[in-house]
């Protein structure tokens, strides 16, 4: 049998721990952080075409646009969500219908679509992506590539219910 003696040292250590962690930490459990929705980016909707078709690939391919779609709040992956993608590429301008296409997220909320190499427009190589299916608020993204030599670009959506 072990007997614990309250000594001045153990009392000071316990008091220091209470000050360091805060008394409220003992009374209230830690709250989970919520994931904020993704805001639309300036210029993201430029040359947007409502209803672009779901495609296997845009043009000849060679460049990959990838990302994830999650629900705001709990961050749960969202399957079956439609993401439209378009860009200024080696095969056309972002305003051309053949430069637009859409894809659906998989069971893990991941999307991936092959397209022609993105090239600079207005001095920056960038892509355009949109969530516009209606179950959640519409979001437009315009991510900029680090280099025009990159062969992929990643974008992530966190969606707020409409």
C-alpha cells in the first residue's frame, strides 16, 4: 500500500499545473475546431460557363488539376460533387467552350481531371475551378501556379450548405 503525503512541494506543483492549464480547462471539455468555408476568390468566375459537361479529360491532357471537397464545420469529405475546371492552355483560351469541363468527386471527396498544359494569361499561369451544383453555396477559385512549367495544380473546397 502506498501512502501519499501532501507536502509543500506537491501542493506548489499542483497549483502551478492549475495556473498553467487554467481552471476552466478542468471544468469544460476541449471544443473541436470547426472548419470554415472556402471564400470565392477574386477573378475566379471569369469566363465561367454554367453547365459545362462532365468529361473524362479536357483536350489532349498532360496537366492534372486535383483537389478535395469537404463540408464546412466537420470537414467530412463530400462524394459526388461536381467541380467545373477551365484555364488558358496550350490548346485554347479560358473563354473557349472546349477549354471547360467538369468532374465529380470520389467517395473520399477527391477530384482529378487531366487537361492541356496551363500557360500564363495576364502574366500568371492559373486555373479556374467552380463548385456550382446547388446543394452548397457556389464557390469560385483561381489558384496561381508557382511556375508555368508545373504539370499539376491543386485546389481545395470547403463548402457551406446553401
